[in-house]
C-alpha cells in the first residue's frame, strides 16, 4: 500500500477537530492507514505563563493578530522538505475541487488556523506555501475552515471511498450541479418519481440527467458554466 497522506492541524482549538477527525469517512481513512491526522495545540509552543498566541496590531486598530514565534515553532516541529503549509485565511484563494485534487496528491499537509483578523505578515511571507479561503463570510477562526478542506481532500485519496466509485461521476468534478435524485417509494404523498427513471432505458436516463444538470446549473449557478468554458480553454492551451 502507498504511504498515507499525513495531515497536521495547528490550532488553539484542537478539541474542535478531534471528534470530527474520528467520525465517518475521515475516521475510516485513519483506521485503514490511508491518512494520518494529528492536531497540534499552538499553546504548547508558547513560552510565557499566559500561553499567549496573539497580540494587538502594530499601528493600532481593532482585533488581535496571531504572533509569529509560536506559529514558526509549531510548523518547524513537524515540517519536512516536501510539506505544504496551508494557511486558512479569508484573504486566501477561494477553495474549490481543483485545489482539493491537488492537495490529495501530496504526502504531508500542515494546516495553520488563524483568527479571522489575521496572522503576522511574516508568517505568510516565509512559512506558508498556500493560502486558502472557504468562502466570503466571517468565521471566528480557521479550525472549522481547515476541517472543511481536510474532508474534501481526504475523500479523494485513492482507496478512501472504497468501491463506491463516486468521484468521477460527481457533479463538481465535471463542473456542473447534480441532477435531481430520487429513491423509493415511487409515489410519496402524491409526488411521483419521473417515469423515465423507472423505464430501464439507460441511454434515455443518461440524457435526461445531463439535461437536468445543465438546466439546473444554468438557472442557479451560471458562474459555473463560465468557469467550465474557461477551464476547457486552459486544457486546450496547455
Ligand atoms: C479562514 O476561509 C475563511 N472564510 C471565512 N472565515 C475564515 C476565518 C478564518 C480563516 C476563513
């Protein structure tokens, strides 16, 4: 079996992540040796009695800034030449399926979870290799954001989803929204499953699904169509 994907998450809230990493798909990935998760308590790398990890910004203003010394020490305690050091920050590149795929091919990821207001600029300049945002809304800290990225990445590690074979068929890897799905019963409170899905005609079912996915994407997420067109141009170009 290939080497596991190792993931270290540096945070002042290790407890927020522990349960999450033990459950469901992530728990199974760890149990089967495909991934290794470690949470690192940033406070263990402080040296003062108050275990201080943040301080007031130079120049004044609201909010607190994460101090550089504990972050450097924590990262350096686990970093290897091949490690990617990912800072979760609202100023990062918007997270998407492409980045999830590229991170899933790495051997070692170190997530740095900061405050919403930010981390000392020297951390970004000389410690971090990737800056990622999970979206334009305010979370108080990056631990939850890191958990989102870890989930999206680890499920793509070969073997983690077992024989489900879900990945290639998934809407986002194709750049479209999912088509409507139904399961039993065929009739529920007067609402019937579309006849075509029960027809047994696979070619017709495929065509219906493609049309539905395209129409849904057009009406709800036209931005995805634009993005998809641009990406297929990129592929032709290089
Ligand atoms: C990162 O991904 C960002 N989106 C929203 N809030 C955040 C808070 C801390 C780190 C984020």
